[in-house]
C-alpha cells in the first residue's frame, strides 16, 4: 500500500515522515522516532500506557492512525522536562512515590498534564476522573493522586 | 531505640527520575541491528493430540528465517521440582490447554512472523476435555497427563493434634464451602525479551522478576554451563508472581532461533496472549470445618482444598503447601488437619500470585470464624483478639513467631471512628447501605523453600569514595533497590546518592533465588548489610593502622570516618577510600555477604517448620457502600494497620500496602476470568475488570512497630500482607451492610442482587 507523507511537531521538533497507512502513532513514536518512553500495554486503547498529548488532549496513541497526526502537535513524556530540569508533575511523582514499576507512569503523567492544564486546582474526585483512562496495578492510585495534587500546588506558584 | 541516618526515612525512590522521564528501558524497548522477531502459534483446542505439523509453507514465506516445533527441544521439560517437570517449551504430541504454544516462527519483522504462523498446518485429533477440578477428580474423567491418575497434580496433607476429638468437644462446629476466583496478576508490561546466541553463550534481556529461574532453565534446556548464560535485567513492568517468575515459550524459542540463525531475536507477547495463556491465581474450593467454644476460642480446623491447577504443575506444589502451613497463623489453632489437592484440568496454568496460597485459606477461615462469632453473639474484634497469637509463639506445626503486632493493630482499628461509629452510619443515602468490616491476617517474609534460597551482595569501593553495589535481587516495582541502597548507605555512613546499584546481570551479580515470598528486603537486605560490614572492616583496618587505633573503634558516619574515642582523628570517607584503594600497588576493596536465614530445611511433606524467616501481621478495616438495588459495592475507605517489624522506608511500605489492598479489592469484588470449555472469554482489559482510579478507596496505612529480631533493623515483609487482609475485610463489610455472608469470590453485583432477592422470598 502506498505510503503517506505526514508532517507534525513532536516535543517541539518538526518531523516529516512517509508512513504506511496502517501504522499507529504509537508505532511511529516508538519504532520510527525511537522514543521508547511511551509504552504499549494492551494495544487496544484500554490500559492508557501509551497516552500522549495531541493538540493538548490525551489520546491513546495505539489507537490513533499515524496519518491523522498530519499538521498536529504531539507531546510525549520525553517532551515534558526542560533539559535536566523535571516538570513539576515529574518532580511530584518522584517526591511522593507516584510510581512503582514505572510502566504506566509515562501515560499517567501525560494524563495528569492534560488535567492540570485544563484544571489547575482539581479536587481528589477530579484527579481520579482525570486519570481514569490509565490503569496502574502497583500503587492502588493513592500515591499517584497525592503526587498530582502536590504538583498542582507546586505549579500554582509558577503562574 | 537506635537512631539511624538513612534507615526509616522517607527516601524518594532512586529509580524515580529515570521512570518519570521515560528513560527506564523495559524489555520491549531493546532492539539490536539485524534483529529478528519471534511469534508463537497457539493451539485452537484445549485438549488434542497433535497428529502432524507441516511447517513447509511457513518456511517458504519471504522473510522467514526459521521455524521450530516441540520436537526441536529434544524432549526437555521443566517444572518447580525434579518430579514435576511436566511442561515442554512447545507442546509435544499433545496440547493440554487452549492457546498452548505449538510452534514458532522467526522472521525479519513482526508482521511477517505473524503471517508465517498462520501458514503452519497442524493436524489435531480433538480429545474430550475437563475443565472443572471436581469433575476432573472423578473416575472416568479424561486423563490429562499419563502419570497423573484422577488428574491429581499434587496433594499435600497436614494432621496435627486431634481434630475429631476437638470438634466433639467444641460448643459450635460449622462446615462451609468457600471459593476463590481465577485472577490475573495484572502487570501492564507484557512479557518480552531479546535473546542473542553467539560463541560466548546466551545473552538475554528478559522481563523477569526472578531472573535466576530463566538462567537455570536456559542452561538446562540448551545444555550450557551456567557461566554461559547471561540474563540481563531491564526494568520490569510489574510482576506479582506467576508468569514473570517463570520461563515462557517465547524465551526458549527466541534463544533457539538465535542459535539457528546467528541473529538476535525478540518477542513481545500481546495482552491477549497474556490473558489467554499466562499463569494466574489458582481458583480454589475450600471445604472448611471449624470448632469453637462459647467464649469464641477456636478449638480445631479441618480444611479440604481443591485447586484448579490447569494443564501443568508449575509452582503448584508450593501453592498447596502454603494453603496449609500458614493456616496456623495468626490465630492459635491447637488442632489442625489439612487436605489439599491440586488437580489438572484443560485450563491455563494456576501458579503463584501475590499472597500466594495464603489468601485462599485465610479468607475461608477468617470469614468462617466471624460467622461463628456472630452465631455466638461475639463482636468481630473480640473474637479475633481472643484467638490472636502473641509473640513469642510456636504453632502446632512448629512455625515460630518472634514479633507480632496483630493485637495492637486490632486495638488500633477498634478505636478508629469508622469502626466505633459504624452502627450510626449504617443507612446511607437512597438505596445505599453502609457497612464496615475487619480482618486480621498474617503473611510470611523471607520465604524459605527448597533449593538455593540465599541472597548475595557485592559492594565495591571506588577510589573516589563512591560505591558500586551489586545484588541478584530484582526490583520489579516494589522499591527494593531503594531500600537496599539505603542499607548500604546506612552501614557505610554515606548518603543514598553515593551508592550506585546496577540491575541484575547473571554474569556479574551474585546468584539470588528471586523476588517472591516477600523475601527481598529481609534476605537481600541481610546480604547487603553483611557486604557493607565486610567493606567497613577492610576500610577500618586501613584507618586504624593510620591512627594507631583499634579497628573496632572506627566509626563511619555522615560521610566521615573517625575514632570513637578520639573524634578529632577523622577524615572524609572519600579520603579513606582513596588511601585504601591506593595502598601498596593498588588494592581492591570488595565486600561480600550472603543471607544465612532460610537455610534451615522445612519438612515439605508434613508441613512442619518455618516457611519464612519472619511473619508480618495485617489488621484491616474496610468501609463499603452497597447499593441494595443494583448490588454495586463501592469501597470507600480502608485503614491498614500493618506490622512489618520496622518500616525501613515508610513511604514505600505505605505504597506496598495500598497497592496490595486495591489488588485484593479487585479480587474480592469483580476480577474473574470467565471461562467456557477452557476458553478465556474476557481476554482483554475492558472485559477483565481491574480497579481504576475511580474504584480505589481512600486508604490510610498505620505502621505497627514490633522490630523483629530476625530482619535487618527489625524489618519484616510489607508487600503481600494487605492482599491477604483485603478480601475478608471487604466481605465482612458487605455482610455488615447486607446481612448476608458471601462465601465465593468475587462478590459481584449479580450475586448480591440475586441473594438479596432470594432472601426476601
């Protein structure tokens, strides 16, 4: 099948690629661009491990056809920290033990980022709602919620 | 109490930074130039003879490099004990469960490999299957393994005291049938590996929580000495026992393909493969009989356990052992009989999972005890306190307990407002009924079992005073790397940042039994302590010589080294490291240590002796809202009073209890494989329900400090206790809300609605 040319921005860098039409955004990120921070858990949009931001909104990158990202802006976990400096959400996940095995963490942090971008002061219930597309089998979610809450607090000072 | 500088502190995880940045490499993130992909062909039948396999069409597909079948492994099989080695890498002659691996392909890319598996033609002759363990035990049931009459995979019996006499003398005797569900471990990272075979042997980057299992399996399967098998450990995306504690068809086939082709070979299982085939918690039927005196004292218990073992034995003998040997904790049990049967069926394999074996029988005993207390008019806390052991204690099967915070935990919970005011809160809004339940359970730490069970540690001092620490223990997410580094730092008077830990590499790290049975902090911790002591004594000799002091008087603290009696004689640790490393023509300062607890052999046939080096005690309170119309249960709050001896890293200990409790909640309320004639009907994460953030309760963890004499700094286990305590406390809470005792997990809304309907009639 004919490859399609796509142009998109990923973590602030523009990319032009020719992709087979059946490729997913997740495959482009992991296989073509070699960014392995985004994980494939179920491959069916159920677990949220592959969550990235597309135009600022969370998507399961395993379900997004690569051709659909033409002219879009994508942010992955690798695009969150500024050089060596962690993003406040990342910082909070470290200080509040918001991760254990780390496999869901990239997706979880991207969901947290989308949540805090749209709601800088979420309640516990709103945080639970915001990450309900992301499975975590290790933490029971308590420390993830505490991390996001702490990040929201830390980010207030930045505004 | 001793004052520590690093131990007992809320030290952030040392792997936090690489994980939040997405830098942590998991097995599926590895690739190598020229790498091939391996895909597995799986059986469409649960029980069938393999009459013929024709691989010729697959071999002719462009891009296919090699194809293998069961015969290519030369009859090699593996299993947990020498006499239970019944599982081949790929099926030979017969398939025993649906989706069992039958053949494999390696090709230039994943798509080609997958396409080629579909070109393999397998001729089967279907055999009648058996899917229910009680049916499988009956005369005339299809026999799954030639050697196993009535499909008994393993049986285990204990008999202590005189249960019949004790039942006769009891004021109340109850018999009930309990059942636990088929539960997946639920890690999100599917098993994966990259394997490479060259003239130096095998190198494999594999997602294993206990890499030394696959190390031995590969050496045995491919007839290589152990020093030619190198398992290098990536980060592990969750383990929880079972699959990642064992080897898989994908491991063996990838290695074989690399041997055949000279190329590195990679496999990644799909989540569907995981849910169709991977090792899961045994579902068990427990016929439990308990005797009690009027005052609530338990006099005897007899448990008859029937476990669905699935198609192969795997680690099943240990599962059966644990269902019985731990039943004598945490309540005094003077008479105990246990008959456990693990039965082969044509279902996927039952194996270890967090709370291994203990969660089943403890759930049965805990609920039955409370049912009897209710009949006798005794409060749920009171019946537990009446029977709770206190340390020191030796059980009737010679399990010795030297620290126990159960009564303290139960007292703490009984003072909690959620417990004290539970009657007032009973009627919730609309159709909601509020209930509060309690449980008190125990789990072993520092698992002792058969074979090699020690942990080792190597501590190397760099000339600038930093430390390389090597352990064979695996952090599959539980945070053990952080705790072990804390131990090295504490002993050497350094900070956590001064210590580097590398992940397991069997060519370099000391052999280790694995991450299971809550053994890492306790045993790898002991090894770390000993290796650090070894380094300390080597460095102390250098310092003592310089200061003409006694090596015993040299103190290591806050990055400094000094003489206890003359503190002005001091220097930075890094200075001493440099002097020591440069002494003579250059010295090697290398400390080593290994754990010695756990080398005592237990009586595996009788159920006698310690299966762990110490025992944790968990008291748990759970509050639920039950919708009396829809049967929906929402866990609103949990309070977990956990005795892990002493938390070496309290934030990690909390995190372990919280995670385990929510996993236990899924098991108690909705997690269940739906099976039909050996086929898993809900092999995806939308239909197999695991808890999401909205399902999780608010959880408080209270540390009950007991300082066990056996663990490093008094520590005991912290990762499995709460998965044992959660289900009974939830089911007790549902009883409190509905007035009904549910004896089968999961307690689904359907079960609740049907039971409440029938109750009304």
